C-alpha cells in the first residue's frame, strides 16, 4: 500500500475525471451497486449516516435523497470539491468534511449507520478503520461496506481479470491522462481479502451479525454488520 500522502495525491490528480471514469469503466453498474448499499442499510429517514471515504459524494447524496442527515468524510479536498454541487434542493441535510477514516470527526455512538464505498482499500490500516467506524455507530446501528472483489470461476473470472488488468488501465490512462491510478486499482483489488476473510475481520473488530453478498457475478461485494447492542439481520 502506498503512503497516505501518495494516495491522496493520486486521487487529487484524477478528481476531475473520476465520475466519468466510474460510469465508463463500470458501464454505469456502479450506480446499481450504491443503490444496493442504500437498501442494505434500510430506512434512513431522519437518521444520521456517516459516509467514510466519500470521494465525490455519490453515496452520501443517495442517502441524503433518502431523507437521512449525512456527513461525508474524505481526505482529498479535490474530490470533496465535486461532491457538494451534486446536492439539489429538497435533498436531506448533507455536509462534506475533510478528514481521515481513521479519525472520523464524529462523536462516539452518534451515527445510525456508517458506510464506505470503494474506499476501505485505500486507508492505511483497514482494521483500524473498521474499529473507528464501530466507534461512531450507536448500539444496534449499521455498517455497510461496498468494495470491489474478484469473480470466482474460470470463464467469467478469467475474462474479468483480463479486462481489469489489461483494458481498464489502458482506458483509465487515456481518459484520466494519469497512469498510476488505474494501475493502482487492479493491483489493490487483486490483493484484497476474499469476502469470507473480510467478513471475519469485521467480526473480529467488534461488528456483529456480519455477512456479505456478491454483486454482478462477484465484481463487487456488499458487506454488512451491526454494532454491538442491537438485533436484526440483513434488511
């Protein structure tokens, strides 16, 4: 994993074309994945949601439109600058704050839910981030982690790896005009723990009733957990 300053600098350089590349490289499916994360949290009307590693704010805005009060936190100001303009009149209260997922600027037990979409890979210590998210969520509150995965199976998995390691970096370099970010993405995804192992890590860091569900054949994975002191399973 590169140093945090290197990761921050990398995201700063691609911030202007980040949303375009998300839509292009995922064929728009990333919107469906974020909607799945929203559905996994369940009813959020007037609830308080923390979106860690919020990037350009897509997931935070979805929660705000669902009626939640939202704080989106990211350590790259250039990404945050593109988040606020996405809010429209009638959206719920939403603030975007410069900060670190390892030290969330939220009081302990204040949040009804904490989410992170495609950002847990990028923190310096994912285990510390899991514990920090547990700190800010009230007893019985919800955690949802949306992250890339590697599809199982020889045929689809092999085809996806070819796209992910050969074609995606090429398209990313041409569109973003930066080479490092779209070599970093497949490298970190291929090194990322399998869903079952990540589920175990969440449980070891204080989350209860943990589970996961593969999305789009395993290209992405939705993980969930509940803070100690509450009940219920997957919504």
